[in-house]
């Protein structure tokens, strides 16, 4: 009697704008007996172009991409490929971004500083139907549900929309309104509206105060 066919490997799509990091994750994944990389992309356009042909089971997505926020890409995935599972692998502070990623449609969030075996654990647990976040994030979400104030995320930053947070990050990187508009594919007028809303929510008296805070905040998080 012929033996059973081996169980097909789960297909992983990597989306990150750092080639060396993609190479490292790809090598890690392809060494596993149950996983294989089916495609790599550095930006939203490339990731969406790969969807149909690559047929991934799970996408590993960074939040900082060349042409758009990873949060927006996750929302795109939710519309174009509702069955696709997403794990965010990012340098960005999980206390500020993990819940946003889950709301956008991700099933897990892990920091890039974590050991490789934890990344594999996150991938497998999500493929098995679980949600993967750190204990700190679970505690924060439970505190929020129970009415307790968040322990680590400033309330004002938590009040920013995903787009406003994205604009704040680009301000911190030194981008002007025209550059931000080009990066996010929105009008300069819309960027200025976001700036005004951010300034209001963070209670800054001037654009200069906003700029100083954005630069410091972005630097502290090591955003690239």
C-alpha cells in the first residue's frame, strides 16, 4: 500500500521594506518542515500583486513599508483576501500599535526584537486559529474592557486615529506636508487637517511644539 501524501506546507507571504530582514525570515521559515515562503514584497503594491498567484495562508507584515502604512495594507487584505491570516512583525511599540493592528484585521503582533523561535511560534499559533499578542497587550486590552486606564500608552496618543498616528510618525521623520501627502497618496490640505487635529488632541500650542515632540517620539521608538 502506498504511503499517504505528506501534508502540504503552509504558505507564508513576507512584506517588509528591509531586504536583509526578509532574507533572514525567509531562511528561518523555509527551514521548517511545515512552512514555506511563497512570496516577498517591500510595499503594498507588490504585496497585493502577489496575492492571487502566491496563494498565501498567512502574511507577515511590517508596519513601515515603502509606499503605505502596514495598517492600511492589513485593511486591504481584509477586503481582497478575507481568509488571509496576518501577523505583524514590527519595531513599533506594541503598546501603541498592537490593538490597532488587531482592529485592522491582524491575528497577531510581535516585536522584531523577539527571538526567532517566538516568531515561528506566533506563525503556527495563528495558523492554528489562535490570536498571538504578548501578555502585556492582553492585560492592557482586558484593563480597557474592564474600564481601567491603560498603564503605558499616553491617553492622548491612544486617541489619535490610525492615519493621524501615521502622519505624526512621518512628521517625526522630518517629512514636510508635501512629502507626507505624496507618501500617503492624499492631498496637502488633508495633511494639514491631520496636523491640526493632532496638535489639538495632543494640546500643543504651536506647530513647533508638535514637530519637537514628533521627532523625539519617533526617535525613542527607533522607527525607520
